[in-house]
């Protein structure tokens, strides 16, 4: 068992205006599901991220902040918001504390083809490489608003297909599932499952045969050979490079 830092990254762009109740209630349920030792931060995003709460143990204050979040309006720079959390919010070298991001979004970034607006400056491929190179685990929750927004805002169906594919790629490099929600009860079993996944850590060590620190990607696959009733969720590999350790 280990404590963790959890960032709730919530999409409050205009495309999620009808999902605001789901977003608020789901975020509060994640706060309730976490243990007393687990810290939670709250970040929302439209065309830019907004830090509503840094890491906190105060559950009452967190839920009050969630109730006071702005209405869902504006464009979406999803990839830049993820980059902000990974770069500026989550502590690096945080010792025994694991870090994770639960992101609730429809995945639509204004940088996608046929979506009006400038969108994120960081391309999706750059974000995926950053997630792959991070110790932070990402749990994507896809907010299914496709049919409504195809009618209201004429969002191309192809953009939603690409957004879902990208959320699936994020989940894939982190070894996590991509959850899907159109109603609040779609997430009833998700809160406790995410907390269980984060709070219990298994460490496996090995000596690589290729010891060259060339910065290239090394794929790793974990198989449970004698337990057909179980499967392993793991990161898919690492970049072979020297890690600088800070200290006094």
C-alpha cells in the first residue's frame, strides 16, 4: 500500500456543457473514494488550463471547489492541458507517492482536422511521448457527447473517432483501461477500481541485455504464465537513458 497524488483534469469546454452535472458529480465521487492519505488536485481546461486546487487532503474544501467550478464554455486545448499537468503540477521525483491523472473529456482538441480554432500548440505525438516517458499514470474517461454535438455544433464524426483513438493510445501506453460515460451510473464501479489500481503497487525488476543508454525506446511485456484468471496492466516500456538524481 502506498499513498498517491491524483489530479482530476476536467474538460469544461463548450462541447461538454450538457455533461457538467456528470463531471461535477463524478469528480466528487472520486474525492470520496480516495483514502485519507491520498492527495487530490483539481484542474479544469478550455482553451487554457485553470488550477482550482493544488494537492490537498481537505475533502470538504475540494468538493466545495468542484461545486463552484465555472460553466462549460469555450474552445478546447486538451493536449496542452495535459502537458501543463505533467510539466508544472505533478512533483518530479516525489519519492514513495505515486501520481496519476484522471481526465474526463470527449477528447476533442481544436487542433484536430475540421475543428475550428487554433487548438493546442503541443502536437498529440509530442504529448504521447511525454506520457510514455513519465512515471505518471493516466486514466482517460471518455465523455460520450458525440450525437448531441454533431447536431448542435456540426462536429465531424471523424473527429470523434480520432479523439477516441487518441484516448485509447494514452490508456495503452499507461497500461490502463479507457472508460466510457454517457450517464453518471456508467462510472459507478470506476471510482473504487481506480483507487485500488493506484494504491497497491507491485514492483518487478530485471537486468536488460541491451545496456546502451542511447535514449531509444525499449519495449517491455509482462506475462502472467500460470494465472490465466489474471492479467497485468503495465507501462509498455521505457527510454534507455541515464536518470539524474538530485540530492544534497
